């Protein structure tokens, strides 16, 4: 491929920001191609900076062979009305005149904005085998403006209204009073974005006259020099190798700056903070980063600190799950920790893992499963998810006892994960059976009803009634005895 497409020449590229906020591209889509811009005679240039509109007045050669003087005078007469004498002139009226010379001697070009997103465009100049680029502020397209015809129509309408007022008496007009409605915020925003509101804002902004300089003047040459970059240093960083280029981008810190963030932290806290930020690290990288007050820790001290604050996966060290998920979230922290430990357990036995199988095992939303996987692994197409960094086989060969203890730790965590998955439905079944047993006990040994109490009350009432009836009988018998 290199032989088919050889490098012909290398050209350095420089960026100039001197005119980036004031540089515009002017386009004339309706102008003749044969017409040269040097022949144009600009009378005046005005601008509306907020709306990025430019208005140019170009002079017309009234003495040319293709110009009709009578037609030019007629257009000026229809636009501004009859000219006043030179002795008596109204200054206000003279300012409002469109053609001040009494004939059509100019043509007006007004700009439009074809595109608003111009951040990707720039103007480039190639000189002395160097390419200098300057970003542009905007692009403007110029087209002829025939606003003098609008002025003619307005003048004609005023003349017709004046003639009608002289012939007929002015009738009394009916006045309608309108009250402004209460406008909501949504309606106000919609009204501000409407075409009528935008047109009104453009019309309300006044025109500001600008200073026009021809392209062959000294002032134009000075402005054109700003298109060249002030700094033309050799871009030697592009010829560096990969390692040298990375070092040039990220210079190596000295020992004092490296130890500054961890000078007040213990060795365990340093390991914890470093692993949380790095996700996965090798033993050698950790040994270079962490520091004690007396200097770098020994390998034995570092291993002792790692056993209580980190976990090992195929020779690579990762932070404990309980240190990562400490804030409350929509998924409980214990489930996230169990899912991450399950993923790390699988990565200790397999080079690649399947996300769909993990999602089916941990029973978490797909977004959370992806979050867990991305914290310790990366995706490789056609294979699956693997560790973020390659396994540290040198550490596994040097410290086999540490690796064996870590494998036992992962086996214990996996058993806890399995018990948790099996235990959740068993708990629900146990609760259900307990409810069933309670219901069956209630059905087998029902409580004493209140009917027995009411029966006792009825017996008492019956006993009282019988006692009352005996007295009444005795009274009857006594009365009968007296009668006898």
C-alpha cells in the first residue's frame, strides 16, 4: 500500500486566531462571473452586528453605454418625489431620500445567512510550503435589494389617500379597544420564535456604518497579514514515536508531586483510592505509585495491605466491591456487590464471559449489568468480555500462595452468591407455608364464638322471667283465697 500511495510532500499546518472573531466570507451567487470585483465601486457599507447582516451600496456608471438616463431619473422621481431647488432644501427630507443625485445611481446589496454552523470552516493560505488556516465567523450571501420599489408603493398610497381626503369629508371612524390577554411562558416563547417576531427584531436593530478599504491599500495589506500564524514552530512532535509522543503529552511527575496526594493517607487508603480510580492495576504499577513516610513500601508490606483492601483476579488487583457501591441507588448495594463478585469469579476461570448469561444469573437490569462489566472488563467482538488489562502471569508465578488464597476467597464468594439466589425464593415459600399453617390451625381450632355468651345471657333472662312469673302466681292464689 505504501508503494501505491507514496508521500509526495509534507506541509506544516498552522492555525491563526487573530481574525477568527471578525472574518466573514462574502458570496455573490447572482453576480456575473466575468465581472471583476476590482471594478466595483463601493459607496457605503452598513452592518447589523447582532443579526450578522451587511448592506453594500455599489455605484452605477451613469455615463455608460448601457445606462438609460431618462429611465434612471424616472425611477428616482417615483421613489423620492420631485427634487427641490438647491437654494431651498429640507435637511430632514434630504436624509430620507433614497437617490440623492436625482437619478438611480446606485444598487444596493443585502446579505442573508445561508448557514449558521460555521465552526468547521476556515480560510487557508499556502505560502512558502506552509499552510496557514484561520477559522471564520460566518458566511454571507449578497443579493440585490429592491427596497426603493416598496418606497414607491408607499408614496403612491399616501398620494391616493391625500386626494380622497380633499374630495370627501372625513367620516368618523369606529374605535375598537382591545385588551391584552394573559400570556403563558410557553406562548411567549413560541411568539418570540415566530417569523413576525424575528423580522421585527431585525427591523428594530439600526444600521451601523463601517469603514470600507479597498484590497490594494496598505490597511488591507496589514489586515491580510493577520491571516498568517504568529508562531511557526516546527511540529516535531508528529515525528516522534508512540512512547515519546505520550511522554510529551503527559510529562512525568517528580517524586514530590507524586507523593503529595497520598502524604496524609495510610497505605491501605492509598491502595483503595488508587484502585477505585484505575479499576484494575498490576502489582508492579501499585508498587510504583504508593508511598510511605519513609519511602516506597516493601513487597511484603504491600502484599499484606492488599489482602485486606483489594482482590486479585489472575494476577491483577481490583478494589473490593463493598468499597465501590457505597451510595444509595435504585438497585441495592448488596445486589451490585454480588453481581460484580460473580463477574470477577467467572473471569478468574475463563478468559471471556458472556453478558447474556451473566444477566440471566444476576437478575439485574441490563444497564446495571453493563455498568458492572465495564468496571472490570472490555468487549472484544466475536469473543466476549475480557479483563481490562492482560493477566499478570509473572505475579502468579512469583506468588502462587497469594493466588491460591485469592481463589479460595472467590470460591467462598461464589457460594454466598449461589445461596443468595436460592435463598430468596425459599424465604418467600416459607412465608407462604407459614400463612397456610396459620390458616389451617385456625380452621381446626376455631375461637369461641359470642353465641355462647348470648346463650348464658338468655338463660339468665329466662331464669329471671321464671322467678317473676312465680310471684305473680302467688299473688293470684292469695287473691283467690281471699275471695273464697
